[in-house]
């Protein structure tokens, strides 16, 4: 998720994702395949509103590992 010349940052969590979307700083959102339906619905609506792509990927455990955190992560965001 990072290139040699333009490293990108992956930020974990629903609240941070909502803030990044509102600020126009999200380039892509990753949603866990086992995320709660309410979270998935909210994220899909916000991303559609802001025209940010959403990728259903991995489980919450796998996303948390990618983000380097020890708790399950339903959603994470790639910052522009």
C-alpha cells in the first residue's frame, strides 16, 4: 500500500475514517468482510457521498494486523 516515491498512510478506525472522509482526506476505504452491517452501511453511504472507493477486504483481525493494532478493525482509510 505504499510506493517508494509516495508513501501512503493507512489509518484504522471508524471515527478516524469518518473525520478523514468529512475533511476530504481519504483516498480509499477498506471495509472488513465481517464488519457489522450498521458500520458497513454507514461507511458505504459516506464514501458514496464523498466519491471515495470502498474495498471489501480481509477480516477485522487481518485489517488490524495490517494497521499494526491489537484490536479488531472493521474499517481503515488510506490518506491522500
